[in-house]
C-alpha cells in the first residue's frame, strides 16, 4: 500500500498518510476538503493535493530508497 505525506503552505508536514484526504480531515478536525490543482505550461491540469481547514496541502508519495549494491 502506498504511503503519502503532505506539506502545507507554511512548511508544516503531515506524515504516514494511508488515505490522504480522510486522514488529513481527521487530523485537522474538518469535514470538508476541496481538491487543489496546478496547470503546466501546456494547460494540462493536475490534482496535487487538498485545501482543508484553510491549509493548502500538497501531497507526495513516499517511497523507500533502494540502491543496488554490487
């Protein structure tokens, strides 16, 4: 299962999110979340996180670092 982390506009981090929207709403005591989008230079839109309780939360997938050793 994927693990996520979120970073708000102030640099505060939220770790170990299994279900990002649900987990963030519980931690922030909110019952409503809006999706947050960004556009690239070709006008493609991408869902990048959520706006919850006045915080703009960008989501990141956390993956373990694995480097093959010879």
